[in-house]
C-alpha cells in the first residue's frame, strides 16, 4: 500500500436525501464504496430507498432506508432519528432531494408575472426549506461530534437564472446562499458546507429511448450549449460529492462548484 486513500471517509455515517434513484443513488453508493460507516438512504418513496439501501448492504456497508418528504420538518426529524438509532451519529449530510419534490413533473412555469403564487411553494419547500430542515436537524449532532460535512446539490438555474423557472431558480440560489452562511457559522466546529451546481442529467432510459432522445432537434440544440457535448451522469455529481465529504476537501467551505459539462462557467 503506497498511501492512504484521500477520499476515505473514515467510517463516518452519511444521510443522503432523494437517494432512491439518479444522482442521489449514485452519491449514496459512492460514499459506501469509500469507507462510509453507514448510509441512510432517504426518499419519499420508501420502496426506492429500500432498494438502494439493499445495494449498499451488498457491499458490506450498513444501510437503512428512511422515508421522508424533506419539506415536512417532523418527517425529517423522524428520519434522522431512525437513521441515528440504526447507524450512529450522522456527520455527512448530502442534500440531494430537489426538482418539485413529491410532485414529480417539474415542468416549466408561465412567465413569472403570470404564475399563480401557490405554484411557488412546491419548489421552495423541497429545494430551500427542505435543505433548511435537514441542516437544522443535522448540524447540532455534527457540532457534538466535532466534525461534519454538508453538501447541497443546487442547479445552474440558481447560478445564471433560467426563463420560466423563476421560483425554482430562486430556491436553488437560496440553498447555495444558505451553504455560504452556514459555512461561516459552523467552520469553528470543523464543519464544512458547500454546494454542487448541476445542469441537466441524462434521463434514465433504455438504449432505444436514448437514441430517440438524442435524435430530437431540440435536444441537439440544447446539447450544443454544453462544452462537453453530453448530459451529465450520476457518477459526475457523485464524484464531486464524495470529494467534498472527504478529508481531501477539509479546507474548502462556502463554495459552489459547477458540475455541468461547461453549460456555464464560474468566475
């Protein structure tokens, strides 16, 4: 053995929200592969969370499925309680739950001035208030343990804005700002707080469906905006989340990292 793996998580326990599929599943598995002491898999669909928890246990890593809609604080508190009882204190939190929460079809809104204000809530409660709920419950335990990592998945919509997604963009921008504020509050406790800004991930489809997708002229036009001419994969965000959870990123906090194939550039 030449040296210690810089991404080794030293047996810490993680909770990943929205981890029943896609990027969240990829993040949960990446943490398990790098010596997490346990992984709590959250999803608002329990069966999805249980399936991913099963995959993690097959790797020899303890895992538990915890159902919760992150927009409901009491539900989040119960999920953290179950996870802590099963696995021990949680010092790694990845806020991945997003889009429109339990309402799967995010869709585009009408122009902001024509939108029903009640429409804003489904974006705010998951993408901003959900992150606030999880952080509010997780951070005291991290302070008690004397270490912690908070990683929040946001969106390039929150960095550069996106037409007809004003509420979603605002919620994601708010979550990134929350990470910066919490970084200043928690740094003295050896806790880091960072955000990952994503663009579009490739949808989960079979080969034939993907071929049809990429043949679509609108999709071709969308891909032309990416310097790297493809949509993202779960592994792309999982690798960054793993890095930010590891000791390799011990002196990095309050930052937002674009993982977006060059859709937009950070300054």
